[in-house]
């Protein structure tokens, strides 16, 4: 038996939510936005000169970096762009968590964090959320090699206040602290105003949810110029050109269409409020969501059963068979019509139970 | 002074060739193809329904994997796709070179290899090419943790025969051997026919050169199903969705337009033959190129001087200030018109010397 396999890195990868091929399903399992991207994105696509594709894209992604810097009121050298926020966070694990000390993140959180830790050999320790899925900042006042958590948290949708984040930052001047704000645009407070106070704070956001562009793969992070420089050095050590010419051009168009962005976020928040009421009536409970999904458990029927019945009916939600959360469903907020389809099925299904 | 910097991975990144912003330059510095992508790529772009961008792309990139498998006569599970061949090779360093033993590659080669080794902590040893920039396969018959080399080699353009590659493979059943064929479509013999004989051989190719799509970032590798599975496991541990919906759709269109691909490659090879003659007349020598560039040195004038003069005149070629090759220029083969512009300038410049 050849021994080349001895040199192979063997990992247990992250499992993304299903992308069903059938039409006519109600897809509420991957926190996608139910609305199309800004019409400005279509304009860019329609007028795009494909002959430029023969050339490499701008490795510094300057146009998109500049559009984001202008939108968020920071300098261009405070912005880093990647292939979705997953690419950005992956680079962060490689760049900022290389000290050999335990990196801290919540026990109930985005299930990619431990996968990145594993692939890059980063030691980590999870910190238990309280019974209401909340962070106690005092738990993070221990020696560590870095901290990362989503806000609002995934898959719970729970928002932590800026006071909590500030308390974590104040206790951790010697660590890079990353706030993963994939879902922040649906009503939560961003930590971006704290970036000018804390040189070790990095905020990560994405176009996948609030800018309707999951299929285009654009994420970014904002922090001090020093953090961004370190991140770029590692990026240029992995792949000089991560962003293609179309991602750059359509990304700029999406960022600049603020009105459309706000309109779609408002619609999703309105549907979320209505959905929370409907789910309550159906016997579900959930922490108050600040994201584009609701993390719900039913008073009598096991989540795994509901998940299977929904799937059978062509309604996809997400179920995590993991400690503490194996009786919950993560339900993406879709259009009002999609949610009505869900509620209608659930009403009938739960009545028969 | 805060100590968060102690946890940062500090690296010396790869420096990509310049992407000048000015128009009217002759750009022969990054081995781009002078012709636009297939007209089929434009058709896909023009008819693309941007509303699908709200959804995540297919993480398995099935359509493009299948198109490549059909084109190269392999099974779908023998194909891996990434964000340019740089992304593919980066994943390879992370996946296959994790054994802690020295990875081998030539001393004169693609200057990203040692950067990937460094960012992922892979030990390596370079193996000297002979005076004609050729590989001696016996040099690779030593204990190692993996082997990688480009064929044709970069930046020399020198092609190694399949006999040489077979000799390396026969001496290295216990290592993953990666042949980086970014430039293979300009007349060299691919190692792909050897994949069915050697389960430890991985061949990497790209859309950036021979398919005119550097700006779209598409690369791929072909090998045994086991190698591809390991690579996918690591990919799903880094970023589930590396390829966006447009890369997938336009990539398929480009692969399927075989006639256009062959036509453009033939044009470049014809221009290369002519350019070699012109450069000889101007006093340059070079190894016979099997790539879309010529690696040339002048009999009397230092390469650094010529490089600076060309740049001043708006003609960009690549110069590497590195041992053994600091008197060479790497000149991409452009259109006949672009090459004429180069020869015209050189004739005048060298006359004045």
C-alpha cells in the first residue's frame, strides 16, 4: 500500500444546506433573500463587455473596496473583500489565530468555526451560552488566542448589545476579536462604530443575505488598517485574484443602490414580525430574532419530525442534529407567500398530531 | 503594546504582475490571452437571469465538473474546480503536503510555490534545473512529502516529455505528484493520459490562458477519485461555495466551444513561432517555448535595462529579479499587432545601444 495518503490532511468538512434541484419547493433552509438583487446589478450584467474577461481582474479589488469604504464611512485601507464571508473568515482563521492558544467562540454558533479551526490546526475552546442562548461577556475574560462570534448569532438569531461587545473588547486587548455580522442588516446594531476605538476589532459582513447575492459570493471585513494589511498579506499568499471582474462590477452596483437595500430589508423584517406571530399561534417558541430567520421549537412535536414532514411536502428548513439545539428548526424568512405556504402546512400537520 | 500581533501569521506574499490602468499600453506581462472569450460566454452573460443570484450556487459545481469530465474523457468524480488554478494549487498544498516532509519543486519555477509552502507551514526543498532549465528526473528519486512542477515550466516555457514525468512518477509512488499545466494547451503534451495509471498523479489546468478567461477565475484539476475526494473535503472545510453561478455557467459555455478554443490556441502558436524568429534577429536567445510566452535574454543588453525602457514606452513584460533568471524577460505572446509594436520598439532601442 502506497504511503502518499500519510501526507494527506484528513478533515471532517462543513455541510452546507441542501440546494434542491426541483422547482416548486419552498426553500427556507439557507437564509437566502427571497428578493432578486438590485436592478442595478442586472444593468451591469447587461452592459458588461465580456472581452475584458481575457485579462486578470484587479487583485486589490479597488473599485469594490472603495464603494464599501464610502458606504460605511471608513478609509479604503480599512476594507478587505473576499469570496463570500466564508472566504473572509477562513482567511481570518489563517491570519489572526496563529498563536497556538485557544480561540474562543460560543458552543451554539455558526457550525463552520470548528471546521476552520480544524483545517488550519487552530486550537479552540467553546464557551457555553446561557439557557436563553445569550453571551456572558465575563466568560471571555480568560487567556485566549482570539475570539469570534456572530451577531446576531447563528442559528439562534439572538442579538447581543454593543455593551456586551464592548465588554468583551475591553477584556481582550491582546486578542483579535471578530464579530461576524452576516445577519446584522435585519435590524441589529453593528459593531462598526467601535472599529475606530479598537484596533483589534474586525467586523465581517456579506452580500449573501441583505444584498440578495448569495450566488455571486461577495463578503468583506472592516477593521483597522493594520488588521486589513495582515489579512491582505495572507490573501496574496493564497490566491492573488480571488474576486472576478463581474463580482467587482456587480458588487459596486449593489452597494450603491441603498434605497433598494433598505426596501428589501424592511420587507423581510415585516414578514419576520408576522411570521413570529403565526408561529406562536401554532405552538412554537423562539428567541426574539434579529436576523432573516427564526429559530423555533415546538411545545409538543419534536423538531426532527416536523423537519422530515416539511421536507416530504417540499418545504425545506434547516435542522441541526447537535447538542442543545436538536429540538429546533431554523426557518429562513421568505416572501409572505412562502411563509403562508409554510404556516398552512404546519397548521394541518400539527392538527393531525 | 498589545500582544494580539503575536498571534498573527506574518508572510511575504506573492506579487502578481502589474495591471496598468492606462489604455494604449501593450500588455505582455501576465500571460493573458490577447483574444476575447468564446462568443458563447457572451451569450450566457446576455441571457443570464440575475434573479437566481439571490440563491447560493451549487457547492459541488456539478455542471462545470461534468462539462470538463466530458471534454477530457474522465468521470465526474475525477474533476475538482476552483477559483483559478491558484486556488486549486493552494488547496493542494493544504491537502496533499501535510506530512511534514520536504516537498520538492524546481529552483526556477512558478514563484507562488514557496509562498504557499510558507503560508501553510509546508517544508520544501528546491531542486536545481540543469543549465538548459531542464528537469533531471533522477533528482526527484529521493524521500519527499510531495512533488509539484509546471509543464511547460514557468517562467521558462520549457516542456518536459511524458517520459520524464513517468520517470518521476515511477520513483514516487509514495508521494502526490502534481503537474501544473497552466500553459499546456499551446502545443505541449498533457500528463492527463497518465492519470489512469497513477492514482497519486494530479493534473492542474486553468481557463486563464487558453480559454481567455483570466478575469473570471476558473481552474480545475483532474486525478483519481480518491485524490479529488480529499481535495473536496478540504475545500468544504475552507469555503463551501467558492465558485459563483456565473463562473459555472460561463465556464460550461467556454469548455463546450472546442472550435474557438483550438482556433485561438493555433493563432497564438503561430504568433509565437514568428516572434521567436523576430527576437532571434534582434539578438535574443531563449529556450524553445511550448507556452504562450517567450523567456528571452539578450546577447549584450541587460534584461533589467530593456525591461525599464519597455515600461517607459508603455510596453509591459515581466522581469524577475531572482537568481539564475535576472537577465531574462518573460514576454507574453500577444496579437501579431502587439508583437510588432514590441519588435519595432526593440529594434530602435537596441540600435541606439
